C-alpha cells in the first residue's frame, strides 16, 4: 500500500501507538508498504508542540528532526499542482492543512491514514480509517 500519514496518526505512532487500531499499525509496520509524510504535517507537529498540545522532551524543532530521522516515511513533495488542487478539494470545513493533505493524497495517488471523522465522512480521497 502507498499511503500518506495524517498529522495526528504520525504523532500517535510516535508517542501513543496504542491509540492506533491494529490495521493501521499493520500498514505502518509493513515493509512492503510505501509511507509518505507531508511537510504540512511537520509544520502542524511543530505547532502542536509549541502550543503544548503534544509533550516533547526537547525543543520542538529538535524533537521533530529526531522523529523524521527515525521514521521510514518519505517526504511527499509539496508542488504547485497540490496547491492548485487544494482549492478544489471538497471538504465540509475550511482547514487549509486538511486541504493540502487531501490534495497531496490525490495528486500522488496515496491512501490517507486518518482518524479525522470530517475527512473520513468527506470521502475526498481514498482513506484508511485509523479510529
């Protein structure tokens, strides 16, 4: 499977893997799967740490650098095509980060691993339910 990890799924995989269902853990641990991470998720992770919504044992930038180095996920390029597609994504909410993640999944033909009920209900791209 080729997949894009939503920000909260990435965070949970790092600090609370028990929150993820077995099927999501199986995908994340499957060596034959191809996992991707958007720069938008890196930005969101920094915000979560800076705002105290995610506890880190180091400054935010160091913690995220360490998480990226330890991760087998590839960097999903943020392209002009994704920026353009983000404006036509049909979501029931205006969150720009979600628009970029859905557009990234669409453009790169990836399944979005998410537990976000709004994204799951919207069916704006192929998703794997990680609730």
